C-alpha cells in the first residue's frame, strides 16, 4: 500500500467516525426528540457512552492526521516515498486499533493499550521523518 493510499484511508477513517455518531443524532433532531443545537458547546452530553468515546476517538484522529499528512507530503515532494512506504501503513493500522480500543471502553487495560498504540504511532512518524531526511 503506497503512502498516498494510506493518507486517503486515514482521511476516510477520520470521516467514518463522525458519520456514525451523526447517524445517531440526525434522526433525533429530525424526529423532534432533540433540538438541533442540543449537542456540545457547553450543553450536557447525554449521548450513549460509546458515542461519546467515538467522538473522542475522532478528535484523536484529527490531532495526528496533519502531522502524518505533512510527513507523507514532504516525502513525496523530495521524491522519497520509498523511504516511508513500509512504515506508512503501520501508522494507519495503529490508529484504527487505537480508535477501536477507545470506542470499546475505558478500563485501565484499554487505556494502557490506547497509549501504547499512540506512542507507537509517534515513534514511527519520528522515524519516518528521519528516513525521509536521510
């Protein structure tokens, strides 16, 4: 899988998560169960916990996506995508794994797994920067 394909799949993952929680919210508004401005911005959150975690997982994805995109874009600009081709998919695999663990619960073990997956992504991206530069 090319690094460019990985960027597109990562972007797709970033879009899939909010689609899931929007699918829950939109019918609530259209059916008159909740006002359209019910969610967020200081209002009490009464979504099911799994949807709250899904939103948090989505925001986590958005935190790292620009960094990952920047690394891949710079590798492409300096014509060195080969330097990161083997590692780029692992960033996506670890990100999806982190999201899934985040969505499924908040036990100590799950938080530890999430943190490990996150740190692994950071380390891989740091190595990718090194690889592109050398």
